[in-house]
């Protein structure tokens, strides 16, 4: 996971951090799927996931965070 200090949000730092993480993971031959979870009301993070090509595939209940949306993309399909 990652977080951006509120004063620095809206400058592309989260997109850059996510892109680096996903590119690193997708570059490994044993990684088949990139998966991210996000709280439903986190519109900014959902936008980052969708802009990167991840697709909403379901939901889960996290013991700490409650309801989370699950987004995935096959690693072979991910393009930074």
C-alpha cells in the first residue's frame, strides 16, 4: 500500500508510486495478476486504478478497513 500526505495530493505522486510498484511486479515472470483493493469512497485511488487499466472484479471485507473493492489486471496486459 501507499499513502500521500494530504498537502501533497493532486500532484501525481500516487500515480507515480503505483506505476513503479506495478511495473516492478509485472516484470517478474512468476507474477500473473496485479491486484489492488480500495475503499469504495476513495475516488482518487479508484481513478488511478482505472486509468492504469485495472478492472473492478469484486469486493471483500477486510477485518481492519471493512468493505473494499478489488481491481485486477493480468500482468501480461499491464502497460505503464
